[in-house]
C-alpha cells in the first residue's frame, strides 16, 4: 500500500496537480484501499486543522508581510548602495555587492523568490548599464536569491522546525555561518569571473564617484534602518528576549514604521494592496502545510519512516554512504518540488534515519534546506530562474546554463556543511 501511495503522489506531481490537492488525495487513499485503516475523512480534517493551529506558524505570515512591506518600500536599493559605496570600484565589487545585498535582504524577507525579485529588479538594469553581461548578472541574482532561505529568518527553517520539533530559534542561529559560507563561495566565483573577463573600469569609476559624492554619512543614514532589521530580529531571538513568532511581529511593525515614516516610500493607503499580496503569498503555504501535516500523520501510521530507513540502512551500511545518498536524493527532489512541500513531506521520513546514524537534527535541517535551495536555480521547477527571467526577458535555460558555476560553488559549500557539522552547530551549541 505504501508503494501505491507514493506512486499516486508522484503521478499527481507529473500531471501538475497542485501539491496541496495531491497531498489531500493521497492522505485519504489508504482508507479507500483498506477500509480497516484508521485515517478516515474526519481524521484527515482534524489533522489539517490541528496542523495549522499553532503559534509558531504565525511567524510565517508575519515574515511574509514584513518582506512585502520592505519590498514595496524600496529597501533593497538602500542596502545595495551601502555596500557599493565600499566595493564598487574593486575587481568584481558590484557583483559581490549583489551577493552581500542578497544576504542582508534574505534576513528581511526569509524567501528566495522575494530576495531574487527585490534585488534583481533594482541591480540587474544598473549593472547591465555599467557594462556587465546581462545573462551573467541575472544568473548571479537568481543563485544568490537562494540565500534568502538560509540566512535567518527563513520560512523553510520554520517549516522544518514545525515538522521535526527542532527549535526554530536554533535553526535560525545555525543558518548564519552556512549562509555566510555559501555567500563567500558565490563571491569568489563572481570575483574570478570579473578578473578573467574584465570590467568597464571607466563606467564603474564614474558610478562610484557619483555615489561617493553623496558622502558616507548620507549613504549610511539611508541604509542604516534597513541594515538594522536583521540585527533586531536575530538579536532578540539569540538574546532570549523574544521568540521567533514575537520577532516576526516586531519585524512587521518595524518595517511599516521605517518605510512609512522614515523612508516615506509607502503610504497608509498602500496597506490594502500590501495585505492582499501577503495573503496571496501565504494562503497556498497554509493549505500545503495543513495537508502535509495530515499526510505526515498518515505516513507515520503506515510506518513509512521505518520502512524507508530499513531500505536505506540495509542497502548502505556506513554513515557516509547514507548521507551521500540522501544528499543526492534531496538534490533531485529540489529540481522537481518546491521547498515548503518537500520539507513537510520528507522531514518525518528522513529525520529518524539520520538521527539513528548520529546526525544532529539541526545539522540535518541545514543539509535539507541547503540542498533544496540549490533547486531554486535548477530546472524544471527552479522558481528563481522564472522570477529572474520575468525581470529580464532572458530564457530560463539560458540563465540556468550561466548559473552552473554558481551552482557548483553552492554545491561546494554544501559538501563542507555536510562534512563539518561545526559549521552549523558552532553558534547553536
């Protein structure tokens, strides 16, 4: 019966049936196949309602709302100008500033597509006008946007915490060093590309002189409130002052105050559109979360985690072989499935296995999310590719081909994160 359930689920994805609907269908399937199975329709509905009746889940719509406010408020431009002030005239300086901006904006939005859209819409036209190859810059933004789900606060970290019982705060703190490591790897390749292909130094110098003519204090004062956002969120969580959900609520009020009263880039009348966009973004996540919770409960009743663990452990005996196989499996999953559903479905199946062979749950959560983050720039799903393509008009496959070296850099960071748990656990422990 378990094989039938997974086959129907895969078939539903192939037919492009929405993931939430597919999860609901396969959740009730065991009862249809075996009338004696305990999970009837009433049970599924109760699990769906119970799955979303949780205080930690409130962090997701609140961080989504905060990110939408910041995006509408043009915060990305202010962050980019700050780092361009220092890096603009150095080799690869502006592409590196793009990566750093994605790191900081990821700490605001918690979303890879949102980071790609906010940073890309502002930086791609600018860097192309300064002589950079349009496809290269687009690929850089699409890949760097994946940092939005690794640098805390991260929506996938919240989903993993809900699925695994791991502290969301620990996941947030654990994501800092891995996020910086991945960003560093992307910066190294951006520098190498610019070093070997050359840059238009005349235009870059003119841009930097124009920016620096404003003076450091002017640029710093414009970006200060934006850069302070992750400091408030992470400082509050790490200092034990607030929970992740409370930090999310604070981020909403802070974002609204900064954009409305300091930057004055949004008005009170924009609130309705902001709430509409936030609801449109969050509602599908909520439905998937509800159905995935029910599906996870059904899998537990079918002893799916034990079955999968037995199959893998009987085929591969060593801890190293098991984690390599899981990594390869997750990379493939990331190519065909969105991050949220993948986390909610795979966590209850794989976590017991990796814990049994000695992996820390926080460490495995990082491995899981980083693997799936690579999927943001791998066809056929690769949502960041589609976002970047919509901004620039460049075909998705052209962006994907140019992004291959960046994906290799991302993969190198994944190997280091997998091999050395201290990268994730240093700040946590």
